[in-house]
């Protein structure tokens, strides 16, 4: 049996399953302070058959460096009480099983790559466009780490003339992508969500243009076969089509966006993160001697 | 013995070596038409001890998909006569040895990652800023492919107000990074190279700002530990320092550019590509049964 946690800032999704794609039981608890939240999650796992490994896809920043003393800890998050929380260590100690640990968006990217929108591709980026813009990256079938983990939302992109008066809402970078195309950035200049604005409102084209540049830059920098665009903002009717159209226009035939590179919507919906966390659990189980 | 070719648009660098970091002999020939260039290269290898494998780092675009019928071919290049050239097949047939094949910039990235500026890191981007802006990407010790290969130069970045009147020189994208920060883009608006302009000329700051955004976007999208900036434009005195300074300013402490992420100059100089090609040869040698 595999166990999994999708640790979010507002809720924890818990699951057990016999394989990553067969969820046997699933439960959601609110994210409160670390000690009560982790204890409640542990209690839930103890009511089930013993798991062989636990996968955790966590909100960030997190420490993914296996050689670091703070591997599996949450980093310097503004979320009160959670900075420095040793989430992986808590479950390694209490459950006594191997822990697979990554970001929530890398877990979702892994799930969409292996059994969702990216089935059959070996490289994929998963982007969520909502309160923030986050993303995960899978290359050659594995989530990409590096010095830390991808922070897709904070790239800089070209801005149309009409936008030059808007300073952007990112606290760190002003008008980085998250500063101009996230939910709060849309609210800041148009006073409504994209879905609530008329379909003919210029906001749709402007936001699509920014997201198309994200896709183009991902294709140019990583050559990923697919970009999966999810999150609340992407639920705006027609937006994915506009992004594709704008990406084709920007690319002008060079990278063969649309042919060689795909821009797609998530297939696993709300289960992408937890499915990916089950995959992390599966990958954390040591190979039996006969398999090594 | 390993053999290697760095296949460039103006010259082919040929080398043999007992290991990737020990070049036993090295030779440069001009790039003419494919048949004479490849024959001249073959002739040179035949004058040396038989190689066990040949690594090729080639100008692009190239087909890197091992399942493709045109793997190892040069793609739709504007370089006359070379589109569709089966460069890997030519040497596989004539030398009868395994061929390692990648882009010239992925080869250089591999070399800088394993024995150059990135020694000790597992993820690195290598960028060359010259007539064009190209780059290679190494993640987890391996060059990244995907739907094709990275085309770093064609990303879109933010443009300062003062630059809005300049349409850029990229034939495909106008004011993409290559369109505003390559050698020809610098010549187009200031009539001289950066090195020939006064150190107090605004061009230095503008170009450094664009290249800093490339580094920032690379850090944000791939979390690479190091970006190696090479090529003719980067030989401008003081430019690397300006890029670092601008990247720190743009990042504003968020991704910890400068601490966690490094912006460095190449260490292998003109030998990066050919050293990487020798590494590709080394990787192409099948493991002996005892090692498998």
C-alpha cells in the first residue's frame, strides 16, 4: 500500500492506494498549525493498512537537496508557523517508512506526464495560474530540481505598450509574469476575474499574450513536448484557445509550437497533485535485491 | 581512443583523445560543402589510431530523437547545402563505430558541467552570445533534449522604455532576446561592437539587463545551479560583472541569485565544444557485459 499527502496552504489531501493510479481512500483536512495538521494526517494513515512508503507533494519553498540537513523541510514561507517545518522527518519518524518528497507542482507535473495530459511524452511542464503562478518540470520522466526547484511564475516577459502604466503586483519583481498575469494581477487592473469580464474585454488577450510567452519561453529553454496549463485563471472559458493562438503568432513558425510542442489542459483535475504524491511514494520504495 | 567533431558553420574542429579531458591531437578544417568537409574529416581520423566511438557536437537545428529516421541529421538550416545532411550516418558507416550526437552547445554545456566552470554542479546552462544567442542545458548530468533541443536565444524578455523604438533583428520574432542582445542587434542600433563603444555608453547596461533576464528566467524555469555565459559579445570587458549586478537587482533576493545560483564565464574556452564531443563519444561506447 502507498500513502500520499498533497500538502497545500489551505488544505492537506491524504490518500492511500495500491498503485499511483488506484486511489483506495482519500481524505481532505484543513491546514492549521503544523503540529495539529500533521498529527491529524498521521491519525488518518494509522486507521488504514500499513503503507510501504509515503509520498509528499508540498507547498514551497521546500528543501529538495538529499545531501542537506534540512531535506524535506518547508523553507521560508510566509505561511504562519510553517517555516522550517520538518514535514518529511515527521512522517519518516512516526510511520517508519521511506518518504518521497517534492513540490506540489512537481508532483502534479509527474502525474500529468505519466498518466494525464502528457501520457507518452518524456518532458512536460505543469503550470498553475491562480493566486500565484507556479510550476513543475519533468525531463526524461523525472522531476527537475537543481539549486532549488522551478519558480516558473517569476520569469520576466515582454510587455505590450498598453500595459506600461501597470507596475505589477509581485512583491519581489513588480511586473514579472506572476505580477501581471496571476489572479490578483487581473483583479488589480480590471476589478474582476477574467471569467467575470466580458469575453470581448481586452484583458483576455493581454493575459493570453503573457501566458503564451511563458509557453514559448518554456519551449525555447527546455524544449519540453507539452505545457499543461491549469489553475483557477485557466478555467476562464476560451482562454486556453487564445493562449494557443497567441503562442503560434509569437513563435512565427520557428519552434513549431502547436506541431512539435503542445499547450494542453490538465486531465487529472483535482487529483493531479495527490496522484503525483502516490508516484513519489512508489519511487521511494527501495528495489528488492532481485531487482537491483 | 575517442574521436570527436565539433561541427560549426564556419569550421570543423576534429580531435582524438584517450579520455575526454586528454586531447591527443586536434585539427581544424574550414566548413565547405558537406561531401568535401566530411571526407576531409574522415581522412584525418583515418590517419590516427582507430577510434572506439565518435562524438559529434553539431550546429543546428539537428534531429536528436533516437527513434526518428532522421536522427543525427542536420535539419532545416539556412547554411547552403547542409539541410538534411546525415552527418552521424556518414561516420557510422565509414568508421563503423558508435556515434554520440548532440548540438554543439549541449556538448559545450556537458563539458563545462563536468570539467569546466560547473565542476561539482549537476545542472547548468551554457549560453553563447555572438552572431546568434544559443545555449545548451544539462540537468542531472545529462544534456536536455525534449521535442527538439533548447533554442535559448529566442525567449521573450522585458524591454526598457528607452528600447521601445527598436524593432529587433530576429527574422522570426523581431525583438526576442537574440533580436535585441546578439552581436548583430548591438551593431544595428549603436553601429559598433560593445567592446568598441565607450565603457560609459548606455549600450552596456541595456545588453547586461537583457542577459540578466535570460539568467533569471533560466534560474526560475530550470533552477540550474550555474549559467555559463560565453561567446564573442561576452568578451566585452566588464560585461559579466554588469550582468551579475543586474541579475541581483532584478531578482531582489527571491531566487537567491548570486548565492544559490551562479553566473560564470566558461573555463574551457575554445575547447568546450570539442571536449563535450569527446564526452559524447565516451557515453556512446556500449558498456562491456561485466559492467552491465
